C-alpha cells in the first residue's frame, strides 16, 4: 500500500513538473509600423554553390546523358525546388575553390576540357564539365543573379580581367569572340563579383594591408562594359577579426561596393569535434543557437567600424558564408562536408535571417553555405532521389521579406535558460511588402516551453491574420529520402487580434510566419 502511494505521489509530481515546464514564457514585441526602416534586400536570401563534395556534381549537374531528368545537364527536380524559394543570387565557384579555379578550363567543348585536381576539397578530379556557360544557364533556370568569385590567390589580373570581358563585353574582342564561338552570342549580365575569398586564409594567407593593395590592383582592371555594372565585393573578415575590416575600410574604401564576412556555427566551437548533425542533446541545441545568435554581435561590431569610414552606408556588408558546420554524416567523405539538416538548423536559419533583416541598412547580401549536399543545405540528393531540408522551408517562409520595408521592432524576450547560461527565447523581425501586408517572422528557441507573444503594433491596425509554422515533435527531426515530408510548414492558428495588435502562442522549438492585413 505504502509503495502504491509512493507511485501515485511520484506520478503526480511528474505531471506537475511537466505542466510547469509547459507554462508559456511571456514576451512583448513592439512593431513600429509608423516608423518604417530600410529596404530588406532580397539578396540577403542568397545562396552559395561551390565545387565541393556533391554540391555541383550530383547536386546540380548530372550531365545531358543522365537518366535523371535534366535540362541541358541540370537536374529538373533541384531547379523546381529552388524556384519556389526565389533564390535571388548565387555565389560560385567557391569558396576556397575559387582561388584555385582557372575559368578557361571550364569553357569550350566539354569533351576537351581540362581535368585538374581539386586540391582544396578531397583531391578529387575536377573535370570542369560544369563551367561558366553551365553556371549561367543554371542561374537563368532558377531565376538567380550570378555572383562570380574571382581568383586572386593563384590567378592573375589578366585572367580575371579576361573573364569579365568574356562574360559581359558585347563588342568584337578576343574574349567576346571566344564566347560566341562557345555558343553564347549575347553577353550576360554579371551584377556581383568577389575579388578573392578568405584572402587571410585559403585565398592566399595575406595580411590585410597586402590584400587591400591586391584588391586595388585587380579591381582596377575589372571593367564595367556597356550595359553591365559590377558590384565589387572585397574579401572580408573571418568572424571577429575587426582589424581586417578596419584596414580594408581605410585602404580600399569606396573602391569596393561590398565587404564580406564569414561566420559558421559549430555546436562545440571545436573544429576537430564539431558535433553530430542529428544525434544531440538539449545542451547541444542550446549551444548551437547561442553561437548562431553571435551573428548579431558580429554584424553590429563590423558595421560600427564601417560606419566610421562610410557613415552613409554606401558599402554593403556581405555575409556570403554562414550556416551550421557539423561533423560529416558517418560513412561519407570527410572532405565533402555532407551533413543532415534538422529542426535545429531551421531555428538557426530563422534567427540568422531575422538578424539580417534587422540590420538591413548595412547587410545587403548574404549567402547560406551551401545550396545542395554541403553544410547547411537547402537540398539533399542521392542519385535520382532528392529531399528538401527544414532550412529550405525557412527560406520559403521568409520569401515574404524579399525587398520589403523593415518595420523596426523591439523585443522584450523571456530567457531560455539551461544550467547557468541563458539566451533570448524569442527572435523576431517584421516588414511591410509592396502590397501593404505586414509580415512578422518569429522563432521560439526554447524546446520545452511555448512562448506567448503580445504584440503592440504601432501605426496600423491588423484586421485579419494568417500564419504558417515549422516545427516537429523532436529537436532532431529531419527529412530523409524515404520520409521527405517529416518536417514541413503547416497552418498556424494560435493567434488573435487584440486592441493594440495581436497575441500569439508559439509552440516550443518553432518558426512562425504571420501575415497581417
Ligand atoms: O563553405 C566551405 C568553405 O568554408 C569555403 O570554401 C571557404 O570559403 C570557407 O572556409
């Protein structure tokens, strides 16, 4: 009898504990629809594709003779999926690979193209079947603007100048004639060009002073041919290397249009043991999100340095590599950086994109690393099979912010506490689109407690609200080729219109997008 009572008491205590854990946190969001901010460039939602692992080959390019349905060698399933997330721009061919890429290897008849060793990524043979023409075709098929990475580390000024001429010059010249001979009459538009990549590391191990001089030299020979204007992007800092930004702003200044920044989220912060993409505990979930939130500090601090030299914010901060970086999936080539993608990645994407939206006066371009089969990918493929990831769905839900006007907001967020550490439980951003609709994207980082959001919407009255949500029962929920629909968006209805705005209850570990009319 005594033991039966004990069991009842224990069960009651557990029930009370569970109920307590499910109490919603209290959060206040003020949206200033009466004080609109800058435009959120759609280019913040850009992507990155590198000749690395199975990103290009298998992921995008299968060749014209492949049994996998393709258009001129490019996978139809991947193109169809990418069209839905309206990829605004695509960075290529690297990454570190860009500084060992010689573009002439990748033009002309495919049967005659040079094979090289991809010394950066696994020492595999790069047969150059996917080159300039194929990349421009792919951009055209998905509707993305090309963002070309120029080789400064091992290439020459002449080589880069000639690539630009080949791509964009209309008049008769050696390079534009070669392009015509290779099957393309009209020049392409190339709106974005990087002059080097990670020049402090794989791109040449330069000092900031040496790189700044190199930028000036290469840049002087990158020409704007009639009908094409190039936004020139300098190779920027690694994470919190503020001296790099300081020197480049001082020594390059207005010669560049954009300055890049790279930051990756590793759950452990340790490059030797980064952590598993799918097997993790709440401590890893917490730490991953804590590290992802550091993007706000980095953008704020780099922007403050840029403000000193460029108070009018003419030079954009270009976060052209960001995302999660885990240990590769067991059994895959460690140099190929293939990792699964879970609900945790969706939260990382949600909070990071909210940060970029909030900083849209300075952040003009960002590219998640990478598009297919590498790091925090949108799409995973295995021969003829394909699935989209939870991160893909966040990009899809956030398309509403493309080119919309930021509505500045203030958030009093509850804490999400684990042990003696805490981070804000909620992340948010808001914008008004060209049709006048307001979009609010919200993330609840807490995997245990719902988040009650009370929104004070200033300057406008919300009459109707609709919503979508991305969540799942488990923190490590993910899509597989066998179960491609385990994580995907659903209708969200836990909101109500209030006198001053709205109230919503976000379930634990969720990303929510609301539309207010
Ligand atoms: O995205 C993978 C690699 O990470 C890129 O090639 C490089 O620029 C960065 O170090």
